[in-house]
């Protein structure tokens, strides 16, 4: 593509005038106009932790990326301290906008070196199309903003839909509540036990965050975690989960042998170069052994920035921290890529386990994953066990560990203490 025009930074009011002009041109020519908003979530952190010069260099780098994607008729405008707008003239359909958004993300996902520091871009994009999503500058801009709020670190961009507006209306005020909840410790950690299928002993737990809002009651994790990603608070939630889990690990009775607490880590956190060091510091603070911690990351999330993710995971694995690939079987990584992951265990997604007794295809997938993992020297954890028949089938298939409602729902720290206290450990059977 030939290079588009990049204006210097302008105010929001001036940008809306430019948008109004392009909408009028599109209407006169009976054309559609695409608006892509690009928000840099980590610019403030770069400014405060590195320098404002580094932040400025980061903005310049992003502007150059957007300029490389834009055509000569398109416009790229920085309309706020950390926001850019790309106006795509004469788009035919969503596919045109999606192509542009994918090109932008492919360029941004590579790390940038600013002021001697490697920086990974954390950007979300919202897309609106005139006249489908609005006819005035205010309507089109609002639609793109709503779509941007619906984008996550995994999806990277989202198109506007009316359902997003309805959801956003229902969550009015919850953004400020989330920040307050983090500051005031309203979050709690619950834990779902995992059992070793060989001897039925507890072998670990998965840490799961819960938010009990004073007025709203329990807020679904998919809501507040997605919101934390959009507000740049996901690191705060991750560190709360990590430190709370390691601290409470010391309170659990009857924890013996091969036992670890698994903490889910989002891709934008695992990609940070300082993540491994912070994890090791947390282990030291809470007097926990590296093998007592398992870092869980989804197969799909690993694909967002494989190089940075694998470097961090390898550093942690070299120190003894366990690595679990969650929801295995739902992503799209190749075996050539998979063999390089420094993992210690695979977790088979519950969607395959749940129906495997009735669905030969699911059963074959489960058996194949077990054989594959064992071939690489990894343990296998099956999720979603709800009955003894499924447990027996997994034991026969050679699965190592299991978790699900058949054993226990996620329970509070105090509930887990009681569950573990009443558990009778049995010796591991000798090999035949």
C-alpha cells in the first residue's frame, strides 16, 4: 500500500471536524467509511517506568506503522494522548476493515526498542462503519469507542454491534468500582482441587479469582477480567492472584509431596520482560518453592507473541516453576511449535472430556492428547470431571490428574483448608 497522510497530534474537537468532513464526502459519493480507533494501553506505564522520551518514541513508532497500512486516500490522526484514528475511505464491507486491523496488529505485535528498552505494544482497536453504525460524527465515534471497549488483549480488535451498547449500559459505574475493589481488597481467591488419578491424593489446586461487589453481588469473572484488560488493570489482578495464592499456600494442611497452586496468567502479562523476575521475587517473599507454583497460560494466548512468551516461560522453567498449557486442543498451534513450549503439563479442555463417553471422536481426541503429552514427558490434567464413569475411563486411558465438580467446586481458602484436613492420603501404588 502507498503511504497515507498522517496529521500531527490534534485535539478531539478538531478530529471530530475532520471526521465530519469525511462523512460528508462519503455521503456525497455514496460510499462507506471505516473508522478504526487504536488505543495504546501501556503508554502511561512506559512514560512513568522508563521515560517520557520513550513514550514519545513509542507514539512515533505507532504512527509509522499506521502510516504504512494506510492508503493515499486514508487519514491517520492522533486525537488524544494515547489514541489514534484511522479513517478508511470507500470500504466495501467489514472484510476491508478487518484486513487493515490485522495488518496493524501484525506490525504492532513485534517488540519495539525505545530508549534502550524492549517494549511490547498493548493496543486495542474498535471498528465502526458509516453509515451502518451511525450517520453523524458523534454516533460513528461512539460506536467505535464501544467496540474498542469490547476488544481484549486476545482478540485485539472488535467491530461495533448494538449488543455491546446494551452491555456497556448495564456496566455503567463498574469501571470505578473495579479500581476501588482492587485497592480495598474486595477480590477473593477460590481454589478448585486437582487429584492424582493414580492414588486419589490431592496434587494441587487451580486459583480462581472472585469479586463480591457490595451492591451488585457476585460479578462474573468473564466480565471483570475483560474489564480489567480494557482498563489496564489486568497486571494488578494477576499480582493479587499470585501473591495471595502463595501466601495462602502456607495455610493449607495436609499438603504433601507433589502439590502446587496454579495461577492463570494473561498473555499481555507473560510477555513482559520483568515478569519472570517478579514471580521469583514473590516465591522468595512467601517462602515457597518454585515447584509449588504452576503458571497456567492458554494455548491460544501463547500464539499472540510466541517469542516473548517462550523466553519468559523458559526462564521460569529453568528455575523450577511448573508451566501448564490450559484448554489444550482448542487452539491452532502446530506440533512444530508445540515441541518448543517448556511445559510440564497439559490440561485437556472440558469440552472434550464432558462428552467423551458418548462421543467416540472426543474420546479419541482425549486419548491422542494423553499419548502426545506423555511422549513429550508431560503430565496430563483432565478438566470437567463430573462422574465416576468419566474418572474410570480417564484412569484406563492413562491420564495423570483430574479436576471437576465430581471432586469439588471452586471453594474459598477456608473451605479448602477444611476439605484438605478431612482428606486421607493413600500411598502411591507400586508399578506392576
